[in-house]
């Protein structure tokens, strides 16, 4: 079946495209889209809300950032660019009076900072705070399976930290969530989520590249292993604001030093130490998250496949995929954390997938 792609802007529906790129990434602040089509003779404005529907499923609820009208010899064309609802959160800056975060929980802080988000786009009553990540994951395009196998630091009161001029709403909430071992992101339906990515479960998809060629569904692949920015041991020291002195001894937990995170997959000893003055409650969790980010950025698996579906389901992020690749030497389950639907004259509809170790943060 041909791919059915729709851009809905109020009562306007666009179904015929010259090209498009529709992104989704669990670790990217805001998912972007770019579509081009012949001028339909209707008015489309920057700031309009829109939905992108792929094969009947909503894959992005967003806001149009830019509209461009191109007049050429062969016709008039419209280019529309935008992002999902997280784009507003990324762009908006915290305003005075500055919020005192002393003793404040994540939910309270989120409600304060998002209070002025445009109500016609956001449903702030529907924010999902996943206080216990053991159990069914309800996150971004979740489709069964499990999640992280431990409970992160609960939404305890923030003891130290402040919001300063120049900080964005997303920056504050992302860092706040990150220190507690969770992500802050937006689902395709526009729901804001504080939670962890999928860590295990039955694979929903498969990628195959066999030397025999039988059953192959991969067009191309790029696999990179880079240890230059990875470390075997990560230690975070929580420093009291206004206090330049630090008490630290290797492998010893003090009132302001967390337990080091150890990466058993790293080939040799290489320590990393950082001072974090956000709060003194979560240096241990912070160390784990830094280590996870380093590992994710050091192991990149990029695959391109034809079309946008497998077995009647759109390729989706935050799902588990089994890779059987004899050329790259890979055989195992991985998290799809990034996905781009593309249409070009040269290749037609394709999907580019970014995969990595399940359950990692940031």
C-alpha cells in the first residue's frame, strides 16, 4: 500500500507532497518537520497549530514556525516548517519574578513554569509524572514491553538551586528531571511526559541484513563506536551554593558526594569528575545519567529502510527493535530513539532510524 501522509491545519488538509522530513527523537528537545507541496490556494500562517498523520496515526502535534511561498517557472510551491509542542517550551524564557525552587517538587515547578503556555495548544492538566518507573511505561509512543529496572529518586523537594535570567523553561525542567534520572519530552499526541525510556520488552520491529540477502529490509546502515568522550567511572560532587570548599575522597560518600557510576563496558580505567551545584540530593543519580549519556553518544546505530511501516505499524520511537545484521556484526535488541520519515524524488518514502542501548537517559 502507498504511504498516506496528511498535514492538517484546522479545516485545511494537505495530502500531496513534493517532499517532506518528519523527525522524532526521544533525546532531542523538540521534534521538527519540513514539508513542501504545490500551492493549494489557501492561507497558511506561522503560528497555526497542525497535525501530521501518517497512515492514519498522528505522528506529530505541533506549531508552524515558518511558511515560505516559492514562485517558479513550473508552478507555485509552499514550504512549511515547524516543531512539536515542545518547541514553545524550548523557546520560552523564564520571567521575573524568579521562581525560588527551594523545597519545590518537580510537579510544582512544572506547573509554575508552564502556567502561561498557550492553552489552545497545551493540555497542562494531562502532564504525565511517572513517579515509579517499574511497571507499564506510558511514555512516548509506548507499545508494550517494560522499562527501567529500578526506581529513580522520587519527586522529593528541591533543597538547593535557583532560576536565573537567561534560562529557558525547557532548560530548567530538563535539568531538574535529569537530576532525578528521568527525561522530559512530548508524545506525538502533544502530551508532556516526565519519565524514563523503554529498557526491555518484546521487540516490536526487526531489521535484517544477511549476507545471503534473504529477508533483508535494510537499505543502508552506519554504525559508530567512539570512546573519546566516554569514561569508565563518573563521580558527581554536589557543591553547596555560596560555598567554595569541597570535601571529597575517592570511593567515599560524603554529604555532598555521590556514589560513582561505573561503566563495565569501557575497556580501561578512565575517571571523570564534575561539580554539580543544582542540588545536594541527587549526585549519585546525576552520575549515572552522565555515564548513560556518554555511552549513548558513543554508540550510534543508524539504519535506513523503505517506506514508513513494518507489519502494518508505523516505525515509532521508544520501542524495541531486534537487529540481525551479519555485515555489521550485530545481533540483539535495541531501542529506537530516533526516527525520520522522508520523501524524496530519488528514493520515494523512506525511514531513517537511530538505535541504541535501551533505557539510557539523555
